[in-house]
C-alpha cells in the first residue's frame, strides 16, 4: 500500500515539473525501487545491485539492460488535442508508451512501431482516458528489445501499484485494436495426412459462397509473401471490409489448392479475390476497381 | 529463349484488334514479365475480369513462358476518351 501511495505522489511530483519536487520524489522512492529489483530481472540500475549485497551475485546474471528509461524517470507529455499536432509532439518511432488518464493513473502500457500513430488512435477511440503519455523510444527496435522494454515498464508499474494497468488486463478490448488483419487465415484441411471426404474443389466452392469476401493469397494475411498479395491485403484492409484469407502456399493445410483453384476459377495467377462467390480478379483488377471507385460499391452489396 | 515484347505486341494486335497498345518488358530482358495497357473495342460491355481473361487467353501460348503479366489498363475506346478528357480538365 505504501508503494501505491508513493507512486501517485511520484507521478504528481514529476508532472508538476518543479525541480525540487522531483528530487524529493526520487529520494523517497529509492527504497522501493531496490525492493522491486530483488523481485525483477529487468532492473536497469547496476548501482542498485551493490545495495543488495545478499542478492547481487545471484541476480547479476539476469540483468538485462533495458533500452528505455524507467517510467518514473520520464516526464509526461500532454496528449495533443488536434490530430495534426501528434507528429510534432510525439515521436513517430518505435517504442513503448504509457497512457495516463486525467487522474494521472496509468490506463494502458503499449508497444508500437509508431508511438504518435498509436496514441492518436487511442485518442480517437477513448479520448476520456488519454490525458497524458510517457514515451520511451527504442533505438534498435527488434521484437525482443521492444518486448523487454514493455515488460520492464509493466513490471515497474506492477511493483509500484500492485496492479496491472486496466487496459492491459486480458479481455479489455478498448486499447488493443483487434483488427481484421489479425484474423487467422482459413485452412482448407486439418493437415496433409488427413484423407478428404469432400473434393478440394467443393471445399473452395463452399468457402467462397459462404463468405462474402475471400482472398486467396501467397503467404498469410499478416505476412504476405508476394508483392501482389500484400497489395491485395492492403486494399482490403483499407476498405475496412471483413474478409477471409487462404494461404495458397500452405502445403500442409492447403495441399493442391493452387492447381485446383486455377481450374475452379479458370484464372491462372494468384492472388485471387472472390466476392459473393464470384471471382473478381487478381491484384491488377482490384487496384483498377479501387481507382475507379467500383470496389467500395461492390463490397457494400 | 523467352517471349519478346514484340511477340506479345504482335499476338495482341492480331487477336484483340486494339486501338491503343502498350507493352512494357518489366523483366529486365529475360522476357518473363510484362506490363500491358490495352484499349480495344472488344472490351465493350465486358467486366474487368472478362477483359483480363480475354488478354490472358489471347496470350495463352506466351503465358507458358511468362511468369508475371500485369494488365495495367484494359479499356474500351470510349472509356479511354473519357479518362483522357477528365485528366485534361484536371491538368487545366
């Protein structure tokens, strides 16, 4: 409980940006940080380890240098009110960010490839919860470093308040955009060793007739493996349409799909896009239709 | 021994009777990749998919050797005229 109180104090202190209160706060919170470092592997302060003589040897092997400053060391940035100001006020780089409400309570800690864009989208979806943010830019943003930075902030927050930020609790869908892009690709069969009772062509037929929009692409929708497929996924995403995708290169679950589909649709190449059970075409056609504005009306039908 | 730009042009000219045809070799010389812009009377009343099918079937022989065929435009002469006029007015 003492820790939670101190944390609130610390946020208020740092947000007031007066030098004296900052000094004050850091001297107060130090004992709690060292307490936390005993529990956490992600401590970034080598100086703390000599304060913990009993544990320093055991823990030194686990010290991972985090790429970002600690939450408590950062000044909050007020979330801009105009969308145009976001790229000026906030970095468009990769990194971690913590969103504070107007009570200076952390609502959400996120990882992003563009912090400004992510905060802007939060500001749009939940403006009442986005008062200020703290941001930590990660210079070499590989997945491990980003995850590590996020973990260090989460651990710091949990150590101080004993709670997970409300937006990071499982089942809270306010902050994490469950975009259609994350939908899994459809697999036509359970695996290549499973004997099909229905011909593949019939599976294709059912699939395209039971779903409004189906894209047969090379690679998965989250990582298309050819430029044309990528473009198709991009266009469908930009149209905001709910669509299914099938990876024609998945030899484990869609064995023989490429040949069967070419015959089924009488179309020689991939990607192939079906709307209402009918082949619309490949990438070129989709691009043309989008340029002409025909695509939006087709998808509305 | 791939397909040449001239070969594709000749086939399309004889089979599609285009009023405008532009074939661009995008393969860098090996003849495996082409981009096409084509305007033909034969596209009248046909959906884009059918137009692409017509081009693909006209090039059926060549397609055996072509890896990538990108049909940038498949228009009727009327559409081409309309597009040119709209782009002219935009320019002016």
